[in-house]
């Protein structure tokens, strides 16, 4: 069971991160799976996994699959519509109530047909509009990327793009900097291994006028490259947007027009769009996302995506069924093909895994193993919507779910594994689990676990967003028996460098990059060992040193006040008095800066999605003032040193030591100047 964070903590994280297209749902990101039996080989897993057995027909009152399949057998058969209706009608309403989500829509496909669509609750609480799977449009967030990757494969099929060519071959107005000998390619963009840092600030907009052409946005705000391409995955919205821009470059069509003409229209997705704002004839049916932490529930405003290929699509559940059918049937929906069968097969082929035994990517799809079945999936989060698309190719099965509240993270994390337990049940012990497909081996070597603090590989290093690394590190410890404790769980060694979480879910492998960077790779996200300078312990010590010095600076004005009260003349020179005042002022300003920075970071950070706030811009002037005062204090200290008493000199050294600690901290976390 997951405990929902308190509202301030949730706001701090969700406002800047979880409400973005960028962030995968907690459960899906981990790559759910579990072994088919206690004796079976371990398989991938994560928070979506449960340890319960497959639900029997007695538990639900309906037959799970066709007559030839029984719960727990692992066999696949076409789901019965009545069974699907019974399942979702039973589990969805209670879950929505529990998670404070207004409503949800679902569609399920089997083979080349839609088997079930359903709408539950309200699409818009303000207007009291019920969810209709055929009419209600939801913001699918990062599931948009699957359309982007399909567009890329269309152009690969047409010979206009090459998955392994340097992307700079196709870029006209700007180039990706050559930070490493290896180039960024479309394949590394699709696998999220291009090596870009994370950037969230400024990726959303309130109005269409605030959204520049995609090429301009990328040219001005392309993230820094922080690791060699092809080494390790780090989910990147900018990488997907760059891929969408390459489609624009080779076709001459804007992204939304391309998607409409070459994907939505051929697939009969007549009530879906990649345009922002949503076209007038669809706008009345656009559902509203909601903040589940407010009472009453607050609707989220329509937010424009400055990187459309990563998350701009609005679609109905019924239309999403058409997309799933095409993906399950060699790129064909009805009599229309959006991909040739060979290209579709290639797209579903595994293209990256940090280790062959872990989950990976299949040309943009998250590639996992669940209940012994290979699963291709993606999720998305935007404007309070939480959505997921899951395909089980071996069962010819697909499901799309979208909930219009931030609490939908918990909703989907519960519903999806329960659905798969029922309709793609665990394989029997006698049935071999689906083996992960082979993928090109990344340039990493297995290594022993190293204790320390780890941060997600998806992080920032060059802008003020780097400070987020310090706010959420995960500690890893290694016990004497080899057991690893990480991310709130125990991981037991299984030999050959593989560790499995104690509940039989997620798997873990420790790897080392060519430059010596250490990674902890799971079936979902990968984590990078933090240096001692980045670690919370050293930074806490540094801040403590500064805080003690800053508090001691109060002695300077108090001593001056005491002297005036006693009407004693000043014994120190004017230069020394100025030195003391400047040093104390710098320390006080530095302390105030840290307090106000904490208020910014732990308050409602939602406005950062639209850009750096005015308050933060003003606040970042304080470190420059601190540096200026400290420099002036150093000059005055040198001039007045000889005329100062011993105690005053010692205290001045203490103040400078504290200021040095502060300056190190500010420089370390990109807080000197306006580094956006």
C-alpha cells in the first residue's frame, strides 16, 4: 500500500514535476511483473505488481476469458464483453471514490476489434458532464509520444529518416552540440538514452501566444548533454520533441498537421487532435483534469505544451482503441495501414535494455514482462489527467485507461495489474515465461553494489533545477549477507549481479559507465550514484557551518548597540567597523536567502511549469549581493586588521568560513546568477 504524501509535499513535487507530461506514473515507471510461480525464474516487477493470486470467477461473478482459458492458467483468449463490463463496473467506481478522482474512461481491444469501452463518473465537475468513451476527450499526456514514434517509423519506412544517423544531418536551424564523440540518433531519442539532462521549468504555457514554433523552442532551450548517448536511459520530453521536429524537417508539415493527416485520419480517430487549443468542434467535449488534494475538487486550467510531440494529443477512449488495434495488427486498422507489417514488427522489437534481464524500451514503448507475458506500454500525466496504454501482443490484448484527477496515479496503479491478473493471467509453472528480447548491449559493465546516495538518471545539472537532486536522494546500503536496501525495499542477490526485490517484483543490476559513473538500473527507472559533494550529508554539514556562523553574526549589531547604550566610543577603525558590518550583513542576507528558497521549493511550485517566477528571479539577486558584500568585507578586513582585537579577528574569520561554505553551496547548485 502507498501512503499519499501530505498536501505541501505533494504540491512541491507535483507542481514542478508530476503534473508535467514528462513524469511516468509511479507504478508504470517501475515495470510491473512477478514470477509465474515460486519456483519460476524471477521476472521484472514494480509497484503495480501484487503478490495476490489471479482472481477467480467466484471473486468477480463473471467469466474472465473465453471458454478455453481459466484463471491462473496463463492462456490467452478473447475477453468477453460481459466479463469486461462486470470487471470495470465493479472495481472502477469504488477506486475513484477512494482516490478522489471525478471520473475515468476505458477501452479494451482484442485482435482487430474493440471489445469494450466504458465511462465512469464526471468528465467535468463544474458542468456536471458524465464521461462518455465515444465523445469525452482526455489529455493523454506522454502517450502522445507513441504517435511521435509511429510518425518517426513512417519516415524511416519512407527512407527520409535513419534511426542510426546523427540527428544533426536533418536539423537546419540549429544543431545538437557535440559534447561527446558519439552522436545523438533517433534510436537514442526513442530509447531515452540520448544523454540529455532533465528540464521542466518553462515547458508549459497558459496561452497559444506563449508557444513558439517547435524549432525555436528547442533551439533556445535544448537541455545540456550530461552523459554519452546509448549508455543508460533517462526519460526525456525534449528528446521526444526533437524527434517530432525531425519529422517536421523532413516532411515540411507542422507536427499537429502531420499527426492529423498521417495517423488520426487514417485510423478513424475523428474525435482526437494534436492541436492546441482543441479545435472548436471538439472543445465542448474536452474533459477537465482535477486536483484530488483540494476540497472541493479544483479543475485544472487548459495548459499548452511547448513541446507538442511529447504530450499535446487529446483523444477519446474509443479513438485510442483504434490506435491500439493498429499497433497489434501490423500497423493496420480496417483497410488502412499506417505502417507496413515489417516496420510495425521492427518498432515493437526491443531496442535498449541496461541489462538483458531488465525491462527496457522497444523503439519508444516501455518493454516489460508482466505475469510472464511481454507487455508494451506507456503512460502520461498532464493537467491532472493520469493515463496508461498497455498492449499484450502475445494475447492480442490492449487496454487504455484515463482518470481525470491527480489521485488517478493510485487508481491506475491498482486497476492495471488487477486487469492483467484477470485477462492476461500468470503463466502456469509448466509454461515458460516470455523471455526478454535481445537488444544491443550498452557500453556498461556489471559491478558490485556501492553504498551511498542515488539520484534518478533523469535529473538536471546545468540550471537552477539541479537543486531538485538534493531534495530527493535515495540511500542505498549493503548488508553483511549481500542484501541491498534501496527505495524502501530489500533486494536479495540471485547470482551474476542480479538482485530481486523481496516481494518478487522489480529487479536491480549495478553497472559502471565508461567514465566511471555508477548506476543502479531497475526494470523501470535507473539511478546514478551521487558524488560526495552532491550528497545530502556533506551539504547538510556545509549548511550547518554557515548557519552557525550566520547566527553568530548577530553579535556584531548587538555589540554596537551595547556600546551605544553604554555610551562608549568605538575603539575600532572605520575600515574595521565596515568590515564587520559587511560580513555580518552578507551572512544575514545569505541566511534569509536560504529560508526564502525553502519557501519557494516546498510551496506551490505549479507556476514554474510556465517559467521561472518573478519571485525566484528577484530572489536569485540575493546571492550576487552576498558575494559583493563578502568581497567588500574582505577588502575592509585587510585594511582594518591591525587595529582589531583578537576576539573580533577570530569572529571575523568564523564569518568568512561560514560565507565560504555558503558560496560553495550556492555554486554547487547553480544558485549564483540566473542560470535558467
